[in-house]
């Protein structure tokens, strides 16, 4: 029989954040992120609606109107990047600007998430990390704490 404890999420971790190791081209680094909180989802929704309004502003009568479902991928990436930067991403460690160079700071990483030119790959990495934080079960955390 199924039990609620097996599907309960670790809400503390979702809200407070956790370190998650991700890889870029086989090189691991760590991202501290919250999970997908209601504040993140609400902000993403608002950003996407604003993007649709911006795209439709000034369209000629009879032109195909944009919708949340038809946002261009680059615009959608910007919405996700900004929402992740503002509501999920907390810190980064182990990521350098160039090999042997200085570490990327949290502020720099956050700015890159919002940069239309450089956000795509970082958005996917933070999204994956936030998804892992969101989906980790409370039972798994309790088991790990006991070991």
C-alpha cells in the first residue's frame, strides 16, 4: 500500500535551498538553489505574460498574436533565467571564468542567468539543479541524515 511519507517532498530544502553538483562539458561544479517554490512559479508566469504583451504590442491587425505557448525559445529562456535568478539560485562554487582564472561569483552567475546572450546553458543547469532539490523526498533526507 502506498504511504504519504514516500511521496512527501522536503519542503524545508525546497524553501531554504541545497547544494547540487552539476556538470558542464564533463566538469563538475556546485549550485546552491531552492526548489521550484510557488514564488518562482508565480514570477515565471508573470514574466511570460509580460513577454507576450511586449511581443504583441504594435502588431498589425490580422498578424499572428503571440501567446504563452508560442513564445520564441530565446524569449522563454530569458523568462526562465530571470525567474530562476530571482527566486531559486542562491550561490555557486567551483566554477571559474577561465581555466586557472578567478571563481565566478554568485552575483556574476545571477547576471549571466538574466543575460539574453549567455543564459541558455546556465538556465538548463540551474533548472536541473532546482528540479533535483524539488523532487528529493523528505524520506530520502531523513535516511541520509541517519547514516
